[in-house]
């Protein structure tokens, strides 16, 4: 089983592009925009959505997705709680 995994993952390592650039520091303008995006996401999470109509909830979902796409542009990664739990579970099972 170990040999099979080694053979499977070796081609991906060969095709990987080497990292040639150093750490890219975003400009203060970009980091300020990223902070405002995070603040808006936190505001949306804190909202009471039980009294909203389905169309309002849909508009919020669209807004969250667009904020997440824009935030990825700034180098940040938005990870959901479910993803974090899945990663922790896999690490615990593999350890």
C-alpha cells in the first residue's frame, strides 16, 4: 500500500512549480480592504437571519460568496468551520 501511494504522489511532486518569489507584502490599501471584508463577514455571521425572507437570505449568501472570492485575491483564505473540523479529524486519525 505504501509503494502504491508513493507511485501515485510522485508525479505530482515532479510537476510542482518551484517557489521563486519571496514573501509578497500587500500594500496598506489592500490590507485595509481585506480587513473591511473580514469585518463585513463577521457582521453577516452575527445577524439574526430567522426573521429574514428567503430572498434576503439568498442575497446574503451571494454577498458572502463574492466577499470570499475577493478576499482570496488578497492572499487570504476563508476556511469554514466544517473544513477546519475535517482537517483536525484527519490529522488525529492519521497520527
